[in-house]
C-alpha cells in the first residue's frame, strides 16, 4: 500500500503541500505489474498519470515495418502518460515490466487540477513532456499528430511560464508578509491586553483594514500620479519618524490610502503603538494584494488549461459538433508564442453554423496554415488575417498573409506529401499534405491556395453536415494514405 513517505520521495510531487499530498494519496490508486506483463498498449485509452514506485518499465513503439523500437526504460520516480492525457489521445507507446513494478495511478481529473494549481508540478510535467515529444518525433510515422503535440507542449510551456512564475514569487512573498502580519497583530493584541491600546481602537483598526485591503485603484493608473502619491505618503511617514517610510508608501498608494486616511487612523490610536498599527495596516494590505496576485495567476493557468482542452478536444468523441470560430481562437492562443507582435486580423461570422468534424484534426489544419503564415511574414511585422463565412451547406475558412507569396513554380506541389521549401533540420516542412488529407480525405471538404506577392490566401471549405457516412467510408482511404 502506497504511503505518504513514498509520495514525498517522488520528484514530480516535491512541490506539493502535505494537504495536497494527502488528497493525491486519497484519490489515487496502486497497481502492481509483474515482470513480463504489459502495462498500457499503444492505441489503448489513457485515464491516469502513472508514477513508478518500484521496478523498471520498458517503453516501446511500433515501427512502420511492424517491429518495435525502445524509447526508454523508466525507473522509480519516473512518470508517464502525461502526453496522451493532455492531448486526449490513446497510449502512443507500449509499456512492459522488466521487473515486478509497483505503480501509483493519478486519475485524469486530479492530474489536470494539479497542473493548473501547482507551479512546480506543471513545470516538471511540461519539461518532461517536451523532452518526450522530441523522442517521439524521431521514431513516429504519424508526424501530423506529433506536430500537434509539439505545438501544444510549446504553447503550454510558454503560456504557463509567466503566470506560474508570478504565482510562485507571490507565494514566497506572501509567506514573509504573513509572518510579519502575524507578529505585528500579536504585538497589538498584547498591547490591548496590557491596557496600552483601547479595544475600541483595535476594532477601528480592523475595520480600517477591512475597508482598504484589496481596494486598489481600478483600471490603469498614471505612473506620474502614482509616483506623486507615493512621495506624499513617504514624506508623511518620514515626518512621523518612520525609517522605512519609502518601503511602506507604495503599498498604501496601491490600495488608495491617502495621508488623510492615515491622519484619521493615527488620531484613534495611542502614540505608543501608532507605529505598529500603521505597519500592521501595511502588512494586511500587502497580504491581501498578494492573495489577489496568486488568485489571478491560478485563474490564468486555469484559463490556459481550458484553452488547451479546447485545442486538443480532450474527453470528447472523435466526431463532434465543432465551433470553427472557437477552434481558430484556441489555435491562436496555442500559437501565441510564435505570433509575437504580428497583427492578426479577424473577420469571423458570429452566426457561423457548427460543423460535424474531427475537432482535434481540424486544429492541426489551422495550426499548419497559421504556422506557415507566420513563416511567410517573418520578422517584418506583417499581417495575418482570419475570415469565416457560411456558403450554403459549407463553412469557409480563409487564412491570409501579406508575405512574399508562393512562387508559381512550386504552387502546384505544396500539398504533396513531404514536400517542403525548408532546409534539412530547419523544420518539419509546410505540413500542408497533412492538412489536405484531413480536409479532403477525412472530411470531404476542399482546400486550395491563391497567391501573389503581398497576398496569399488559403481557403478551406467544410461540409456543415460532416463527412459522408459519418467519416467511416473515408477513414479507410485516409488511413492507408497516412500509412496507418
């Protein structure tokens, strides 16, 4: 039976609190795999993140010639299945125990909660996931899915970096501020017990704290105006003997506390404890602000995870009613780290009907088209455009850029498998053969390009009612063409 001590020794769970570890132990489960037995075969559904407690597990992947290649051997402390969990896909490789293995299973819903709420957990997952995606890219023949996973990993890593780092910094500052707040509060309580502070004054101080904590000035604040407020407050504090006046003033200014407020508070507090009272007020406001920062960071991480769920179509049937506008927005979010300062124009039909489609595969098409548009405009600060419209029983999606255009000599080859204009080692190619197979072979739609210098336009048309026969008739042809 798994114990808390065993979970504490797992590097992935190192940043979790005792309470979080307790929940992991309660919601997770243990599994024993005997030597020679399989644990998860390529193509089987994934419902857990697996953590190895004891033993060794060999990971292999099928090759195009029917053989297997060894990807890795996992030992105690290693985890796996994070990639298919995030991508909403089945096992991308198979596992077999080299020795008796004891595994700890973290269910998918708990995995996603930890990913969105714990910075160290998400950092470890993303770092490992990025490394494993690179390994998979070197051995798999299904490059379209791996390109999508690579985009997902890169987008997650980039988008989560800022809120995760900010949340960690705020949490560290919060620990220090809370310790100071507790110390100052204890001192004021003792002063009240000794009769040096009227309990009514202490109540007035608490009311003042409640009225100012988290009440910062809404909206954008002029930097010069903010600086002037800080200076005024700092000078007020200096005049009353506060050596740390310039450290206290910014917190008061951010919360909208003025010198008039401090005058009123000072009159209600005896001079002997006035310094501690004002410092207590500053600490309380600071703690409230840091809590707001932590909440904001966690909210941003949750929103990013929601976007990634939409992009990868986790926990959904293969054929769904897809909101094309939403899928385009999700793809833009995932590619935000690449879009940088580029202008992305949108002309999306708000009344666009949903289409019956394979949502995750359509996102691969949008990713390839947008990725190529980014390459086309380069670092010139060009413009990329998105447009959607309804054309009878079809939905139109246009992706445009103002780059140099596609030369006429190669325009007729851009949808050929493996055709690329990039040098060896500089990328995976245009990726348009994958898009062609998905749009035409998989969905019964149409994709073509119109291009001249300064104006390239890819047009994708999809049937609103979905693939003929629900996609079953086309699956065989598309699967054979994709080499599955």
